[in-house]
């Protein structure tokens, strides 16, 4: 796993540079210029990255009257909680969506992660005769596919999963990329551990369960978080396979419907006995987006380092 | 043969451990493959895929004659080229600039900026669609409200196709610059630091160091990432296009319809399964040939990085 090693050695490079920097003060004029340019450019990009978030949060707290009159703005002209009021006055829909998404995320990530780890471990074992055949069998699916419509036919006609949460849960459970990522991670655990455990009489599955899994927590965290993110942001399969017969849709599809079909907002207003003219249509769209994205922003600072690890391990040889 | 089988029997647990994944890819990837037959029939529900009337290449012929296939191919490839070129150049630039940020204050800033720029990668495309709506819609969008305040004419973005290539590329850059710069930053970190230090002692300034050491060292990574990106040039980002342009905004199709969105509509709107499958098969075959070509080239220049 040379890429992670590189990252580690980079720390020491950084250290060295810092010593050089603070010790001899060798930041020359061109470097200073580059740094200033760098702060300006990246600062500008950062502003652009933050701006939309600020806008939807601010819009979600703006009174509907002010939005129809002046449009969305960076700072609420007239503060109001009516959009959130409406969402939480009749919380059945939002809570239902939340529960469905959380359920899918937890189940899918746990089961998927276990299968991916098991497969990744077997495929990196140098003494497993079929490892190259199976690796190719998995990898080939990224080279050629039947396309969307045959896939849709298999899920709805062969598996009969139309309007079933399984149609959303199953297809996201693993991907060739995640299996290769896991394989690359597990390669860094010395094979001698497996060998010595075998000599002690442990079976392959036991070794995987009791020795490999506990030592591979960083790998599990990284791959697990990629899976969880996919489930949380999933709307595509939901849109394909869950028709209006399904009451509680995954969160992102719920958001999609709220934004694109005013009907959904009117329904929820009707359920709360709010007259049609007073519906905070626009701020409601923004508030739903905030509610659907909130958890990600909240956990983001704690998990981003695992994603960075995953990208640097998986990107170069994916 | 017998000896090999015996060897495998000794490792049968490992084979069992792979079975769930094997079953998964069988059902969701291999089982749909015979379904490409759809592209050669005139599909009707009653007779199913293999009972429908065989029409040979008629579905393809129709797509070519109507000019649709050409438009979809052109849009898909041009968008991807713009994404690849603009994206990679911006990502490398940002990674190099980050690398020059030494010293206590700048290091803290760099860490913060990297986190902020990585954030858009975590947002679902549905939410990105809401962002765009907040900026662009005609009645309440931020841009049009500002124009109104300045007493200028408003712009109905959702009905002007010429604007969308710019909007879509900008949003793509917005979402992936942080992500991509991490890849390049890791590559920079992998460069032997002794070379850098030696050049510093020899009196090279920062600009010369970037020009004559950093960029040449990054070239292999750059070329390989570029080549693999070109291998995927027929694949589109469905979520981005679908959510940005609005689900059924026919006014923009000319400039924003890519293969994925077309196939999706064949499935969900026009129910033209055979046309959709034909385009899908064309995309798969074209993509397959591209990856093979790219892999052969990579194998020649940098065998370590080839896929197989």
C-alpha cells in the first residue's frame, strides 16, 4: 500500500520543510507571491463552496412573503420559522423518510461491509487459487454492462422487487471499486499472521472474523463510510423502483418530490389545516433540503479524514 | 487437474467467503447482460424480451437517421472533455498551491480550506439541484432578484439552452475540485523530498521549483488519470444533469441531453424500451473499446499502472 506510506512520509517532509521554513526563513519572494495568490484563489473557491449552503439555510428561515417579493437572499429580510413549523407540525412524512433512510443506511452498510471485507480478504490471499478469476469476474462488470433498461427488467420482472425497499437496498450493497479498495487495504496486513494462525489450527473464516477484522478497523471505517454516504444520498434507485404506492420514501427522493412537485407541500399543508394561500412554498423547499443535508454536515468534520484515506489508497490504482 | 482441484478443496472456505459477492454480481450485473437483446427487437410487454419481434438493426437505424444518436454522443463526449480538462487543470493548480503553504498560519489555513473544498463531494445531486434552483429560478432566484434590484432584465435560465454548458461545467468544478485536488496532493507528497531540498540549496526559487521539478514529477500521474478519464468519456453523470436541468425541461434537451438522461426517459417517460436499450448497448460497446484502447496505451508507457 505505497500510497498511505507516502502520506506518512509526507508528514515528515512537511516537518522538514517547516523546520527549514522557521529555522532559516527561506521563504523567498516568489514563494510569498505564490502563497498570496494561493490564499486568494483557494479562498475564493472556499467562498463559492460555502455560499449555497448559507443561501438555502437563510432562505429556509425567511418569511414566504419576503421571498415572493424580493427573492432569496443571503441574510433573511424577514425572519420566520413557518417552513420548519409546517414540516414538524405534521412530522409523519419527514420522520418516516428519515427512518427509511436510516434503516437502509444501517442495514446496507453493515451487511455490505461484511461481504466486501470477506471478499476482499479472500481475494488478496496469495494462496487462494481462484483469486485472479474471481477478481476478473468482479472487475469485468465495470467494463461492460447490459445498461439501465435490462437492469430495470431484472429487478422488476425477474426479482419482482418493484415498490420494495429491497430494490433500493440491494444494488448499492457493493461495488467493484469498494472491493478493490478493501483488497488493497487488507494487503498491508502481513500474510504471516494468517499463516501462523493456520499452523495453530484456525480455519480461514475464523482467522478472518477474529484476527483480520479487529486489525482492519481503519479499512472498515473508510469503506463503511463510503457505503453509508451512498445510501444516505441515494435517490436514483428509489426513483426508479418506488412508485407512489410507497408512502415513506427515502429522504432524498422525498426532497426531490418536495422540490419538484408542489403537490407534496400542499398535501402536508392540508394535513395541518393551513389554507392554501398561506403555504410557505419556497421556504419549505429550502427547509426540506436543510433537513435532508443537516446530518451530513454535522458528521462531516469527524469523518472526512477516512474519505481522504480512501481516495488516496484507491484513486491511483482503482 | 485433479491436483488443482485438491488444492482448491483445501481453500474451499475462501471460495465460500466469495460466494455472496459472486451471487451479487451475477444477479445485478451478469443477469441483465442477455437483456441487450432488447436492442434488436420491437419490444412489447406481452411477449417479453425474447418473444418480441426481431427487427435487426432497425432501432439503431432509426436513432442514426433521426440524428439523435449523434446529438447524444456529441453532448456526452463534449461535456466529459470539458469536465476532464477544466477539472484536472484546476485540481492540479489547487494541489500545487496547497503544497506551497508552509508555516504555522498557512498550514492551519490549508487544512481548513481543504475541508471546505471537499464538502460539496458529500452532497447529493438532489440537493445540488436545489442549490441551482435557489440561484437561477426566474421568480425568486438570487441572481434574478439582484438583476431586478438593479432594474435590469431578468434571465430565464431554465429556457436558454446556450447557457447550460457553462452552468453544468461550473457546478461540476464546484463539486469535484476538492476531491480531485486530494488525489494530486497525495501524488505531490509522494515526490522525493530530497530533490526539492537540493533545488532549494541550489538557489531555485519557488516558481522554478514548481516548473522544473514538481510539474515534471506529476506528469505521469496526470497523464494516467487523464487517460482513464478518457476511457470513461461515454459515461455521464445522470444525477447532475437530471437534477440541474429539471426533470422534463424539453427546452434544454438540445444542449443538455446526454446518453444517461435519454435512456432514462426511454424507460420512464416514452416507454420506448428498445430505443433505450439500443443506445445503452451502443454506449457499453463504445465505452468498452475505449477502455481497452486506453489500457493498451497505459501498458506501453507505464506498465505498473495498467488495469490488467
